[in-house]
C-alpha cells in the first residue's frame, strides 16, 4: 500500500486523535499554569507551613515518574472511591506534574526581580499583596516565559502518555492502526511527524510570540 | 475493591519489586552511557565547519527533541523488524533512550563549551597552543564543571522516564508492578510502592546533584577570585 493510500484510509482517524491530543494539551497547560503560579507564590512565602506544603508538593511530583502518577490517578484512586475518567485523570496527572516544575520556574522568576524593585515598593508603602500584583508579577513574565516555553513543549510530548490510560489521542490511534494493519513505519512515522508539526509550526511560534509580547510590555524589546 | 492497605500483600510483592528496581537502575545507567556518547556525536555534528552537516544535525536534533519518547520507542520497536533487524526490547529501549537524551546532552555540552570565555581561546592562540592541547588542557577542564548540573539533571530525567520501557515489554520496575497488579487484581500497593521507590531514589539523587552544583559554583567563584 502506498503512503498516500495509507493516508487517505487512516488519515481521518489520525486527525481525530490529533484533535484529542490538542484538547489534552490545552487543558493540561491551563491547569499547569494555574498550579505553577499558586505553588510558586507559596514557595516564596515567609510562612514556614505554607512554604513547607509547597516544597513537599514540588519534591513529591518531581521525584516520581509522570507515568507512575498517571497510573496512580487512573488505577489507584478508584480504591479510595474517586473514579476519574481517563481524560480527566490524564489532564490532572500531567497538569499536577508539570505544575511542580512550573512552580520552580515561577519561584526563580520572582527571586530574579531586582531587589531595588522590592525596596521601592516597600518605600512607597505598598501592601505585600499590592506589591506582588502591581510590581513583581508584571516583571516576571519576560524572565519565566523562555523556560516555561520549553516546559510547554515537554508537556506536548508528555501528552502521548495519556494513550496508556486509554485516552483516544494520536498515540492511541497510531497504536490501534498499527495493530490492525501492521504498517508500523507509516503509522508511527505519521504520528511522529504530526507531533513535530504541532510543536515546530504551531506551539513554538505561539510561545515565541508570547515572549516578545511580554518583553515589549515591560519595555525590553530585546530578549 | 476496598481502600484498605494490605501489609501482608505488600511484603509478599516487595522482594519482587526490589529486584525489578535493579533492572530499572541498570536501564537508566546503560541508557545514560549511550546518551553521553550520542550527545558527543551530535556535538561534533554541530561544530564541524561544514554548513550542510550543521543544518542536517540541527534538524535531526530538533525532530528528536520535539517528538514524544513513547512513540519513538514504538517506532524503533515495531519498524526495525520490518527491515529485517530484530532487536530485543531491551536493546530497542536503550537505543531509543540513548538517542532521545543524547540530543539533550549535546545541548548541555554545547552550553558548557560556550560557557568558557572567549578570551581563554584567544590566550591559547597567543601562546601558540595546538587546538587539541587547548581543548585538553584549557577548555575541557573549565567546561566540565559547567556541564555537571545539566548532566546530572538528565541522569535523573532518564531514571524517571524508564517506566516508559514497560510499554514495549522491558521487565523493569513499572512492568513488574503492572504484572503483579494484574495477577492479583490489586493496583493500590504495587503502584504506590513504585512511586515510593522512585521517591526514595530520585530525591537523594537530586539533592546530591544540587550539592555538586553548589560546590562547582563555589569552585568557579574561587577561580574568579584568584584572577582578581
């Protein structure tokens, strides 16, 4: 079977899988961004309990494998009476895992804001909350976006794992087609290409655009 | 299904899991060794004066870095036999992990080499050192400490990605947990034990790397102080 014939027969199925992959990507990215901000802020808190909770969370999720966490969410949580759908389990596991990595990036970004800015805000009698919201956080975007962009590309790659807990994404479809047709080179090759195209021509340019936008907002045109 | 933790079951399966842990550590070690060599090859491709090789090298690295390890594993495992090359799951897994993380390590090497100040090169040129001598005696000793933290991080990274090998049937820790869980139809203990074993291995490793990083930074600072 020629490659074109393969595409015309199985292409639509692969596209459906791609849509699911993108759905997982978007949901997991939203979740990981929220978690990173919350735990990143907790990580720089002066309260030892809050800081301890955040450190524990980060060490726990960075210390274990994403696949183990995914399987734990999907196969073990039902023992405790919490049954998650495959899609939810996948998104939650990926979001929480990458949130731990993202929290460290946020923490690094907050600590990288020059000390004079903190002192200036203090001298102007800003409350701690206002100081964070109005002075520090707007300045951390150009610092954290480059590493966060790398992390988001990693997240796109990690979405392939949700296929192992029966989410019907691109990887799942590729495996399925492979087991029907045994045209391994075609189906896995196509899947690899689709991931590459999403990352190289959609995700990365979008993230670069965000970086430029953030840099312009604080008046640093050059990154 | 009940949520009760069964200790007798835990102790029954624990020896099996600990044995499988050895396989996981071995897989990570071998994969890392291959990745270090592959990283060097990609680094050479990056630094050759031929523009075409540079470009091809960059595209290959870019491609491997932006596609999931899982599908690369499937690709190597299922496609190679079609061309008459039948490799065991172990070999496939090691090759794929080596290739995948080799691209990351090549970036670490590159960053380390570029971290050596240009003036060092110029000084060597002024002293009429040969290129090989410059690398061996001046550049590499300075580049190595810069590379250590990145290399350490990817060692832990490989270790945490070894569970993926279970999908092509490599009998490592996660594979053992799935097998035990399927046999007894109890997933609570096996998967939790896997998580705990990963934690007990990777947190000390991460702390150790952070300590080395600190030492290296101190050493770097010392070098600067001596110069002044």
